C-alpha cells in the first residue's frame, strides 16, 4: 500500500484548511493531540466509528494534506499528528484549530 506524505515544504495552507473543514477529520485531530502514535482502530473507537471503510477517504485527505502521518505496523496502521511540521510551516494554526474545537465542544 503506497502512502503519500508530502514533504513539509509541500504542505499548503489551502489543503490543510480543506482537510480540517470536516467534523470527522477535526475529531481525528482532537484525538491525536496527545502526540503519541495511535492505531487507526483506537482513533475510530474514540470517535465511535464502527465502519473502517467510511474512514478511508478521511485518512487519505488528512495524510495527503500533511496533517497526519500514517505508518504500517504489522496488521495495524499507526497514525500521528504532524504537529512539528504544521507548527513550523504555519505557526499557531494548529493551536487555534484545537482551541476552536474545545470552544465548540463546550458550547454543545
């Protein structure tokens, strides 16, 4: 399985914002804020998503726009947030998005 991860200098603001413009993908980002690699299945469980097939598109959008890393590990795929790359490319953007997620969650 080929995984496309852009180099940090290839990450584009319009792609990142487009990737983050979906509630499911925002949930993935929130789930990955701890910094550790997680299995895709553990993220799905936290989000309450039972059908892996519904996430294929979301994983690809996040990966190809430089928001996450996906690394095969045996029968699992590990996923992590590309926080260092995003912070270097667009300082403060990820923090603003995460603050917005928390504000929206408390307003619900």
